[in-house]
C-alpha cells in the first residue's frame, strides 16, 4: 500500500497551518461520511456476512446463548453497529427465530447506521423478520438490557496519528492536499500504559475509546454484552496502519477524499482497557478462526454441504476457509467480547476475562 511521505520540517504551532489543513481524524470522518453516503453498497470490499450465511448464523447462536446467560430479559435490545446491507442481522434473526422463538419475540432490533443508502438496504433485508429502529449513534440506544454485534465497525472510525523524535518531541499529523504535515503537540493519551518507540507512528482512535467507555458504563446499569470483530491487534504494537480501498484496489489514503474507503487496524488492547476501566468485563481477544471454529463453523458447513449440490458444497467449503484459515481472514481478524461483570464466559471464549 502506498504511504504518504512526511515533510521533514514539522510546524511548531497551529497558526502556521496552511489554509484548509485538517487534523487526520477530522479528514477521515469527513471523507468516510461522504463515501458511505454516496457509493454503491460495499462496492470496494466484501465482509464476512457476505462471504457465508454461516457467519451471521453463528453470531445469532452466540446472541441466544448470551441472552439465556442474562436470564432471558424481555424486552432485549439486539443491536448492530455498522450493519452493512443487513445481511448479518438477517442471518442471525433467521437462526434466532428457528431455535429461540421466545428471544425473537423479545428482541427489539436497533441498527446504528447514518447512511440513507445503507438504511434502505437494511430495511429490505430485515423485512421478513422485523422492522428495525435506526440510530445515528450508540448513545441513542435506550437504557435497557442489550446485546450488541459489531463486525468491521471499529476499523472505519477516525484516528489521530502522533510521532515522537528525540530532536523534535511529539508531533501530530495533519492533512493538507495529498500530503501530511506535522504539528507540535502534547503526547497521546492511551488508556493502557505502553512504551512508544521514537520515530514510530502512534495511532489513537478516540471514538472507539468513547464507545468502550460508554458500553462499560451501561454494563454497570443493565445486563449487557457486546461482540466486536475486526482486523487489528491485541498488543502494544504501534505503527501507521492507515489504508484505503478504491475500486476494490489499494489506493493512496489522502487522494480523492470521499471516493475511497479509509480504515485502520483496531487497537483492541486500548479498547479493552478503556472498557474495563469503565466497568465492563472483557473476554479475548481471540482470532476469528478460533472463535468461529469454537462456535461450530466446520460442523455447520458440513451440515449445509450435505444437502447442497456439488458446486454449492464446494463454494461453502471455500467460504469457510476464507473466514477461518490463518492465511485468509482467520488470523488477521480478532474477536473481543464485553459483558457485565459476573456473567459467565460467552461462547467462543474458553479462558477467563482479560485482566
């Protein structure tokens, strides 16, 4: 992926910024809002729910098990953040309706989505099961017991980028035209204590940390669980992970703002730390391959393949490999769960809660 070159002489103060210069997170938020509002649905990438129906079915089964763990509250908010075309929730609700009709009746389906194009597609996908309620933000969810699903949601949230050098101290990336410039700034504040290496980009996703804290606080007031699946890391790694896809190909992240999908790798360690500090219990992160296999990915694949044509059975096996194989999505994608304190381990997480 092409990286944007940094100028060698950082600016010392904001007053020296060129006209129109934006902090990176402001640029990302503006560009992605335009992209998702104007482009054909998921035209530049394919997400796990679109690869195989089994993905959404397994998350539906996960939600059923968690609901029983909660004591079967009714109503229960079943929410999804970043629901794409609605495929994941439709597959989950089909499974829930079949195996846990009492939960299907109790479910109050809420979708966190701002794009009118996406909302229309989601309404069509969910019409056989429910009429959902849409929200612009997780802050709008009612104060009730809840289960939240979020697949490839955190990666599109805007980040700030910082660099420290012995000679120049801390500087933050701003965008001007198709280039970065650097502005002197205080050091970044991540919730976990980590050591930053000189001359290495440090990414800080403040919206993700706000969500972690919001959910942690809600889980102290109501029974709650949240499942996050995304590409990222559960470590103290730092580095520039900003990337763009345009016409389904890697692109320069600062060119043609609003015409490419901008993402970064999720810092699951910072996210989990912020959630715990606000009152949640955290589980994982584990790899997507491990998580899906534990939930029965292989067994469900064979069950469907046994009743499919040879060509369809082959497609099912290829899709399963794409989701779980280490060299595909199985290792890069991580899975993290948040629950209210005292809840039993959610499915897919065999070890105790993260410390």
